[in-house]
């Protein structure tokens, strides 16, 4: 017993030392890329051709704007909708903007953060610089440095998930795959919210690994509440966060119910807790979804309901024309803005595709699979490791299910399958950043492939060599 305890302590020390070293390496790589405005990430990533991305102007501007509203306690709905913020206004949740804007406000003066402009995609980079729609270098570097910190946290969360699911080699292999991919380094050092989302979703996956049984009711409900809160945080950066979280919750609850069918009612209660916590976090962090209670007039609201039912306009209550004619109903319907966000994004992406002629040249499904499995990953043999890792994780998970035991090997695989399903079902534009969550998930499974190839394959090779010896 003492030997086992000592062995565990040594293992923790070794893993901790490895984590510290890898965190330093990741911080060096990400912060250097963030500080170098000329960094293009073009080593093996020909689709990244610009050191500066025009979206960075929009994210910095809207982040500073919405952070100011938050810090001043101004929750006027019209200001939070921010029509002048273009697509970086009400179309994007607020948490990512806060995580970008608060560090900028804390590390710079008012003059340093005096920027509110949006990139003109019809003009060249030099023309935008002359128009003042490109952030000043100091502001841009500070914004990117804050994002780079979350990039490091994202890599460390993946390391912890690898440790938890497969051991040290899986975690280290994941970090190597992430840091050797110039596309990921580029994306996690631009002034956008990709790194924040990646960190929160990997934290969600890590939390899911601790949900292994329904026997302890209090522990199960508490863990599912934690998963719900993390899903809500991810959904407050990108709306797909709650989709990923809900799918993970369903998967883990289904798994635990297969192990203990008598607890299916408890599983339903856990999922209800998950949804309540996730939605509560989303609505608390997004004032755009809030009802202005001071503006509620019960009598006027009843009159508007009668008028609306009599007229029954074709447009939904949230549309601008109906909102102006029925202000009370529009105010009461603001919580519906969150579910409506999914249809708004679908229409926006369709508009972008049709307006700018961004149609699939190779066929949609063919392009998605080529890009995800071969085109975008850094290493040409990445798809082989992905297949090996998926087969190994799947076989281990099925074996554990037959034995009636929990298995952590399946969590990275399930997470990848969820991200893959989202791509296949909803992707409308062949843009790298929309593949990014799936690429990160694929790196987790590929890291398992490294483990299976080196450790399991190595053991079998050694065993065969010994068998052949006389």
C-alpha cells in the first residue's frame, strides 16, 4: 500500500513537471506568434496567406464596446444589440467579447483602447490602414497576447484530458500535434474567440470524464451541474457550445444507464439539471436575451397580444417591423433570441455563401472529408493515426461496456464524432476556422493513435520476437 502511494506521488510529480515544461514551450510559441505581426503560419498551411485577419478589427472593436457597457452597468437593450457592430453585435454571444475586452481595459489606458472600426473587405490591407480600420500595432499585440494565454490554457486542458483518458503519452502527443500545427498556432494567436471556445469545450470534456456512475445521486447531480455550467460558458462564446455539451451529456448518461439500467430516472434528472445550468449561464452572461422589467406594462402587453392575434403578421415577433409595432411583446420575447440565434446564423452563412460566391468547388461532403482528414492537419500521416486511435478507443470502450465497467477512452472519440457530425450537418462555408474545433478533437483521437502504435504495437512486436526465439 505504501509502495502504491509512493508510486502515485512520483507519477504525479513527473506528470506535473512535464506539464510545466510543455506549458512554457506552448507559451513561448504562442506569445512569439502573437507578438510577431508578420507571422503568417504558412509552414505547411498555404490557405493562411495574411498575417492580419480582417475579423480582428471587428472582434477588438465589439469587445471594447461591450466590455465598456458591462463595466459601466449599462444594460440598455438597444446598446447591446449594437447595429453598428455589424456581425460582431447581437449575432455573437458576449462572453468571448468580455474575455477579449476585459484584459485590454485592464492593461491599457483609454487612449490606448480608443478604437472602433471595422475592416473593409472591398479594399486592400494598405487601404484599410490608411482608413484607420486596422487596429494600432500596440493594441493588436495586447489583444493577441490575451488570446494566446487562452491558447496555452486550451493546450493544457487537452494535456490534462489526455492524462485522464489514456496516460502521459496521450497527453504529450496531443500537445505535440497542437504545437506543430502552424494553422492552430495562427488561429490561437489572432484576436478572435477560437482559443477561448477551445479551452472551455476541452474543460467540458475533462469534467465529463469524472461522471462514471449514477449510484451516488448527489455526486451525479453535482457533476452534471458542473458540465452544464461549462457547456453554458462555451455556448456563451459560440452557440454550438451547448449543442456539443448536450450531446456529450446524452452520451455519458446513456453509457452509465447501460451499466446500471435501474437508474434511468436519475439519468433524466441529471440531464434536466444539465440543461437548467447551461441555459442559466447563457442567459445570465448575455444581456441581449434579457427582458427589461422596467419597460413591462401589463395592460399594454395584453392589448398588443390581442392586436397581434387579430392581425397575425407573417413575420416573427423578433423581426424589426413587428418589434416596432409591438414593443411590449418584443420585450417579453427577448429570451427567444437565443434559440433564434441558430436560424440567424444559418441565414447569415447562406447569405455569405451566395453573396460572395463561396460555393463548394469539389462537392460539399468530399471537400469536408478531404479538408478534415488530409488537407488541414499538419502531418500527412495524421489520418492514419486518427483511424488507429478511433479503432483503439472504440474497441476499448466496447470491451469495457461488455464488462460493465466505465471507460474513459471513449470520451475523446465521442467528442470528435460530435464535432464531425456538426461539420457534416451544418457547415456551409469552406473556412478553416469552422473546422478548428473538429481538428482539435481529431488531434485528441490521433494522440490515442500514437499511444496505440507505440505502446500497444510495441508490446505486441516484442512479444512476437520473443515467441520466435528458440
